[in-house]
């Protein structure tokens, strides 16, 4: 018999929508023992109208304007944290102490110190936990990892990641408030490093193993913006752009670039790995494609490149491809929202006897560690080592 899991959603913005959609859809595509129920959603008192609209659109049974009350409710089994970053720590610790399962949007925390306390709290409470690094569950990115694990790239030399957007170029874009809290350091912690590069780092380490050291440069292009809530001009202290070099434990070297000032780029996340036997490339503007260059046989290492060799553009929609047997027929694509559905399905399977969901809080703490090292390196202007 299907068991219900009552969801308490802490937040009603963009990520609140992606996560709510995942809970609503997951049982339509995956056979699971559990069925999530959208029990209650939280928003601030001053955002009551937004909260009510959110409740109506997603079909939540009730609302709360006090997140502590939500966590204390006996009829809530799982707390989903999609509030701005500065609240993650307190919400997670309270939810763990109340014995709830926890889903937390990335980045896990504002700093390693916060992340360590959060990991200790969920592990002490023994509650199921996961961090929403949804891009691992893009079928083409999962296939990227599969090709690497199958030895088709061989010895890795170069990893190259970008995550570029352009929505802050206009000086008149304010900082702060419900829509633009990502530009407010007190609320977001860091800029593109925690918001965008965290995704790139998570997938890079998942695919190519741990990063051992980094050297970074960050830039703030517009030094002052009007704060959306106070109406006053305030200094901007988050990183608008960040570039860093990385050395991986497997001996390969990497470049990472992220900015919100790349005119024309909206959500351009790309990654490429070049190795001895082959290379793989993905970009999120064409999410259904994976590109693969085959040079040598993965078993023998013998060259197979010939006059027909070239980059192969794989349309990742076949039943043999990761997750795709759960959706439509070959040639029909899925989208951004399905990456969250796939993640929630994997999380549930993890406590239904399937493989444990990754990244859980402990695994996601690695990304926090690399992000902290990147910010420190940019401040100090030196290489910073990252312990394993
Ligand atoms: C920022 O614009 C953002 O919404 C990130 O916060 C998300 O994690 C990313 O998936 C899309 O871009």
C-alpha cells in the first residue's frame, strides 16, 4: 500500500515552484512506495498575497507564516527548505531536531561552519536528507558520468565548466527583496560562487573526482545598487563574476567561469572533459544532447579514430538513457522541471531500499568546502588547498 509523506514547504518563490511540481508529478512517472501530499506552505507575513496565490496554484492544504510553527506540526513529515540561503541553517537544525526528513535547496549553507552544524544535526537525528543539486539528474549529464565511468574518456587531462547568465547587467536592477535576494550578501552569502558555481563544482567532482586546490579571481562590476526593500543605495559585496583554476586529485586540471554579465547567456551551464580515449561535452541550452568524441577503445586503449571520426551528437531520449524509460517515446524530450522530479524519485527510492540518494548533506558539504576555498583564494590572491 502506498504510504503518504506530508510536505511542509518553507518558501514560495522560484524554487518552491520547482520542488512543488516535483512532488506533484513524481508518482505519475515513477513507481514508488510513497506518495507526497502538499500539506502546507510557508511565506512571510508581508508576502501573504504571494503565499496565498502559491497555495492556490499548487494545491497546498494550508499555509503558515511562522516557519517554526510549520516545523512543530505533527502532520508534517518532510520539511523542504527553499527559503533564501541565510535561513537554511536555522530551518534545517530545527527540522532535524523535530525528527523531520529534510530536502534542502542548494547551496547547503552560507559557510562551512554552518554546513558542519547542519550535517551534525541531521546525522544525530538520523533523518533522511538531501540537497537539491538537480543538474546531476539531467539525463544527458547522468549519461556524461556513465561514459566516464565506463572508461570511454580514459585518463583525464582537462575539465572546463561555465555557468553564465546576464540578468544583472542593467545598473537599475535593484538588490534584495523577494525577487533579487541573490544579490544581497547578507541573505545569499556569496554571489555566483554559491548560486551557480556550486552546481558546476557538484557535477565536476561527481564526474571527475575531488578538486585538490583552487586559485580564483572575483569581480564586482556594479559597486552600488538600490536595495529593493529599503529603497537606499547600498554597496554590493557579492561576487558578480568568478573565475577559478582547479587541480583535480586525478591529475587533470580545470577552469571554471561564472558571471551574471555574459550578455546573451541566460542559464548557460556547460561542461567538457578531455581525456586520452575520448571527450564529452554538454551545455544546458541544448539539454537533450550530449556530445562525445571517441578516440580509443575503452578496453584495449587501441586507437579507433579514422576518417569517419568526429563529435557524435547523441539525442538523449532513448529508453536506454538515464531516466528516459520513465517518460515518453524516443525522440520526445523532457525539460528543466523533470530534473527535480528525477531527484525526488531518487531520494524516495533511497529510503525504499534503493541506492542512498547523493548528494546528501554530508556529500554536499564537499561543494561548500570548495566554494569557501574559492572565495578565500579570491580574497587572498593565492592558491588554496582543499582537504579530502
Ligand atoms: C539563479 O538565477 C538560478 O535560479 C539558480 O539559483 C538555480 O540554482 C539555477 O538552477 C538557475 O538559476
